[in-house]
């Protein structure tokens, strides 16, 4: 077994630079998984945290269900191959490969057996006596891999190992590493910025941007079902064409008017129109995406003019201009010499392959949505949506923020990939009817209707599914996979239990002042109408303001704009935090509290930036319970 699990992993450097944010991933035993994204997206940092070369700021890392946050790198049973091969120039290939085993004082006979076996696998048996300077780039790469193989680790970590090779050698080594994975049958985690490497090598791909996971899926599903605009345009060469458009529906026909030009219109076939996940986008501006290979030049469609022709031997890339759009439309097709510059052509879109994106959130609004999102009403013990309800367990109820908003409009959300046809003990059970099934290369998307809800319930299933149009079924979702959000998309649920901010406090009034003491905190407020003595108080989660020391302000690179009454400050020490959209939930330790206290502050404040700070109690910050 060599399973790797990352739960809510963060990496924040000094000065508050967030390299990795809330990284959640389970890597199966023997899986080949690829981290891909632009420079600075956090992929190498995540790999280094798995290797133990970077400390984890917050979160948990497990290898084979054993937590290894505080385990030394050498004791994690992993092997890493770096971008620069880091071979010892004065040692032979044999000595380089054997060096790690010698440090572990492995039996010489076993070392010899392992080195020669690895050399045979990598076909470098005749190079064992050479030194690195006498090797080509590809041969050095094989030696670096061999040095990792001889350790027989649970997990292989590869950080852009092919980036120093020429194009032809990269293709060759790409194939060799894939074969090696199948031969060794162990877990590979591979980092690259090259989308071709990611698409051709990975069982699954993790697409990252600015420290956040954008989507995790198989290469085919990422290509056919991008979760957002970034994934859609990052994968694919040439990249997906993106056209601003306006959606309209008339007499049952859904149409997209490109660039708000009434003459430039494309119509959606009935089945594709049904995949619009939220009908509120009708009569709204959206972004239409279509890949270059899904546009044909023919006798119908949008009128355009050819601006550039790129002949690539087996295929032709054409750049065409259409009315109302500054950027060219890119078309990819079979090689042909019949098109000329400035020639007028018609662009025929394969509308079954079109994608739609929200221009504000950039999330996909057609096909597989990032999440099922149903309007609901939050009540004390449950959330009601349509004629369905989600009954909270005791622990789930304690994870909900802003309970003062009970009864107000909210949204119940869960990912299409988190749905199941197998009965579960917790969560929700929904009776649903299949409206239609959209089958793709690697998966099937099932669109179902549930009573009392206008939106579809969308399920992402294996390519072969027994569900058929018109069939009634029951759909299950685990409680842990369900979140509640407000209308703006901010989370109302936290991964940590929200304990009531309750503590016993002593009150004493002298003249026009009331002194309040709990733990080591001694506070002074204007005179309160409360009897002297000990009372149980509740500090409200949204009635505090973080206040920083001069040292923290310097580290944060900011100035404190407002002066605060020092007699209303309590010292806090960070425990954890969670980003909830425009707010940040902070879990802090306060004197006088047996466990942590929970507060909601502005999202630009992070306990990782300033782990020690003070909290200013605003007017009405606490209530007396008894």
C-alpha cells in the first residue's frame, strides 16, 4: 500500500505569502497523478511538503493512513527526482545509484543486486562505470531515476524531471517513465507545467492556480468537462476559443448572440440546451467556449475572413476574424491547401461541443457543474429545499455559522462526483427521475429532476451506467460532502465544530465604569446594567476586530488606521482558520476558555500572517446568558 492523503493543507511563508491553500486530495495506491499549472501555482511546494522538504503550515498529510506531518523526510519512505539531476560528478553511475543505500548501511550484496536490477529496468547496464560528465541528458535522467528506484520507496516524487531535455528526448523519456510506473506498480506523483506531459502520463491530473486546486479528474474528463474558464483554456493546444455572448430563448430555442450582434447567432440543439445548469442565465451575458477542432469551415455558420494560415504538415491552423470580435477565432483541421489569406469563409460550430462560463465566477454553467446548488431554507435542525430536507447531525449543526440568519435564503451544495446510487447511513436521500443521460468518452453525466426543484440534480458517473431516460431512482450524498452557502457563495459551514464562545466572567461596577474579568483578561466598559458578581457570557462571533502589534504590522506591510481602546483588547493565539468567501473563520485560543473560540473577520486577515494578535471587543460584542 502507498496511499497519500492531504487534508486541508496550507503553506504560508513569512510575510503572509500563501503558496498553497486548502489542498485536499486522496491519491490511491499505485496511481500516477500529475500536478500541473503555471509557474507559481504551488505544485512544487505541495510536492516538497509531501517529501518533507517544506513544513506544512496547517493541515494533515497521511501516507498509508499514518500522519507524517512531523516525520523526518528520510523516514517517510519516499524517493524524489529533481529537475536538476543532482548527480555526484566524482562518482560513477554505479556509485551514484548505490550512495543512498550505503548511507543506510544496507548489505553490500543487496546493494549490488538492487543497483544492477534498476540498471536493467532502465537499460543503462553498460553505463555503470561512467561518470556523469560522460553521459547525455537522457542518460543522466535515467541515472537519477535509478537512484530513486534502488530505494524501493512507497512513493515516487518527480519534480519537472524532463524540463532540461530537448523536445525529442522529452517525448522518449515521457514514454519511459510511464512504462516504469507500470513495471514498478507503485505510486507516482509528478509535477510539470507542460500540459502535454500531464495529459499523456497521468491517471488523474490536479490542475492548480495561485495555490488553489481548480479541478481533479482524468485527462479526458478535464478536456471534455472543464470546471471553469482557467481549466478550459489551460488544457488544449491551440487553446479554446472564448467568445462573449448573450443568451436568449425564444419559442423553446436557446440561442447565443455573439458579441451582442443580432446577426451573429448560434443555436443550441435541444439536448445541449437542457444542460444549462441554471435557467437564470437566460437573457444574460455569458462566455461561450469552443475548441479549435470543433469548428469546421463550410457553407453555413458565422461569416469570417482568414487572417493567418499555419501549415503543420498533418494539420492546418487557421486564424479567422468575425464581426464584433477583436481576437481571432482559431480553427484546427486536416491539412489542406485550398484556403487563402483574406478569403471569406463560414465557421460552422459543432454545438454539441460548446461550453458556457459565468463571466464573473468563470465557473462552467453547462454540462457538469462544479457543484449542485439548490435554494434552501436553514431551520434549527435541518435545511429544507423543495419538498426535500437535509436533517443535520449533532456535529454538523455545530459547524454552521451565522445561525441568526435561520430561515433566510441559502443554498445547499454538493459536487456531482459526490453523488451515489448506493444507500448511505448519513446525509441525504433524494428521489429523482432521469431526464437525460449525456455519454462522453470517459464518463456519463446524468441529469435528474427532483420534486419541488427547478434546477437539475447532476450526477457524474462511470462511462457505462444503467440509468436510462425516464427511470426513477434514489440518489444519496454523504453528510461530509454537503455544504451550505449564502446567496453570494460564501460558506456557512466550517470543517471545525463551532463551539459557543461562552465563558464565566466577573462583573463589578464603579461609578460610570463596569470592570469585566475572565481568565487573564481585565476589561473596562461604560457602565452596564448588570449586577456585580459572576455571570456566564457569550462573545458574538462577528463583533470583534483583529488588532496587531507593531512587529506584526511590519510583517504584514500595513499600518493600523484606527486607534483602539486598550482596555477593551483581549490577547489571542492562533489555532486554525478557514476561508469562507468574503469572511475568514478564525479559531483562536483565549485566556478563560477551556477550548478554542471562533470568530468571523474580514477575509484579508489570516492567522498565518500574524499568529499572535489582539481582539478588540466592539459595542455589543457579548451578551450575558445568566
